[in-house]
C-alpha cells in the first residue's frame, strides 16, 4: 500500500470535512473557488502541450464561484445564462484580435475546461446553499471517494479483467466493487439521516441514486484519464503526494456534482 497516499488522505480528509461541516456558505464558496482555480490551472498547464488555452477568462469564472451566494437565487440562472454566450463572444474576439494565432481549437478547449471544471463544480456550493445541503453533500463525497476506496481494495484483491486501456490499472471487478461500496455507504448514511434528522428518505430511491452516481463518478475518473493520455502525462501535478494533483483528486466529484444536485432534489 502506498503510504504517501494513505497519509495524505488521513491529513486531507479531516480538513475538508471540517470546512464542509463548520464553514458558512461564504467560506464554502471561497473554498470551491480555490479548488476550481487549482484544477483549472492544472488542466490549462496540461493542455499547453497541445494548444494555447485562453487562461485568464477561465480563472475569472473560477473566482466568480466565491460570490455565488451574494447573488440573489432568483437571478442566478439569468446571470449564468448571460455569462455563457458572453464567454463565447470574448473567446472568438481573441481569435479575431490575435489574427488566428489563437485558433478555434484553443478556444474550444478553453470553453470545455470552463464547462467541465467550473460549471460542473458550481453545483456543489449551490447544493450546499439549499435546505439540508450540508447533509446532502456527503452523498457526493461517498459516491466519489467511497467508490475510489472500495474499487481500489476490491480491484487489488480480485481484479482480473481490465476495464479499459485508458486506465490500465482499473478492473471490472474494481468498478463493480466501487459501486457496491458506494451503495452500502449511501444506505448507512441514509439510516443516520432518517433516524437523527428525520429526513424520510426512501431507501429504494437512494439505492438507485447511489449506483448511478458511483458509475457516473467512474466515468468522470476515466474521462480525466483520457485528457492525461491525450497530452501524455501521468498526473496533473504532484500537489497531493501519492494522489497527484487537484484534478486527479476531484475528477469524480466534478462529474457527479451536477447529476447529484438534480437527483438529490428528488428526495
């Protein structure tokens, strides 16, 4: 077992948990702004090997996450709706002003990074600002990191059938074990919520959501790996010893966040 990986997790998880539990919505918004800045920087740094992403506009989008709860909720969708076409406009202006030194591929990859990292991650602070959001957000943590832990141990013990060359260390057995592990965590956590917080969550519905979010998170993991394979790197950075970079650590969380938001609103 990689002791660097274990020690980083033992130090990092309590810090993240403490911020999510005790931080107010403004602290949490700032936290996710910083997380998205690190992740987008790693994405841009990786893609510099293949393209010239317009970095500043992505970083501005990350910073705006810190102000998400200053904006009245009734105006939020309108503002996001205005910002997306405005971003596309600014990116095309870069192509025109640079006389095609920045090209369509550069701005496409820039816009993809903003949608993939910033827009997807935005659903986490939005969820946490809703009623019982601080309780519901743990479903996302369990779906992402719970799946990772169970997939790692099941794959190491029983993994024989490789899943995809995109991530050669992952096995079908590990993927199934990760989904089952997430299911167990979801059910146990739902028992806690129903008993101690009188949430009245339906166990059948939450079981289906558990499997769906676990599988979506695993797709997110593979998706981040496809970018790394494309640019020819192993990790996005060495920010977390044994875990790689910020984007390596939250690739599943990013993918899960928007789907979790809408699914959890059902319950």
